[in-house]
């Protein structure tokens, strides 16, 4: 017999899928299992050990092992890479880092008297509007427009 009813009832009781239900293949227990038609009958079979839950299958162990290696920098060589260096970086993080660097630079210039408050505010809004590709671009612009007084470099 295929024990379809007993398997379904056991799965409901134990809260797992039917594929994870193990039923004793012993021919001596066959009559008891076939006679179980209610949930109470199936519960008694579970307590006797004739019906059990199989452990869940999965590949989490290997996945965790590989994840650990990657966090240490392993398995990230050129043979593993699909995109360009730019495509592998988070654009938002790159933007934040660039803007922070430029804002820190103009703040330093203002605090050291090399940039007026008015010019600081003008550069700040240009930075916010993504006018400069990099810090060196910002420096070139500030020097060419004559905003920086004195030394000019940090």
C-alpha cells in the first residue's frame, strides 16, 4: 500500500511537506499503519516511532563556506568577474564618497580663509548638482575662476 492518507495526515500534524514524511517499511508494522485513518491514530504511530520527519535537504553549508571565503577576498579573481570594474561598484556609494570628499575640500578652504562664504556656497550647490566629475575637476574649476586665494591645495 502507498499510505497516501497516512502520509497526508502526518504531514498536517507535523507541519511539514509530504515528501519529508518517513513511514516504517517494516512488514510487521504494515497492519497498524494501514489501520490508521484518523489524526489520533497517526499521532499514536508518530509517538511509537513508526512515522518520523526526515531532515530538510539543502546546500546551506556549502553556500556559507563559499560566502565566508568571499568575505575574506577569495573566489573574487579575474576569472570570476563578468562586468567592468565600474559596473561592479554601487553607484550610490560612489556618489556619496565623491560628494563627501569635495564638500570636505571646500570646507577646508573656507575654514583656512582661501574661499569666501559666497564662493563656498556657489561651489556647494555646483557639487550637489553633479557639475564636477572628481575632486581634481573641482580644483581646476575653482582655480580657473579665481575663487581660491592663497595656496590653493590641501
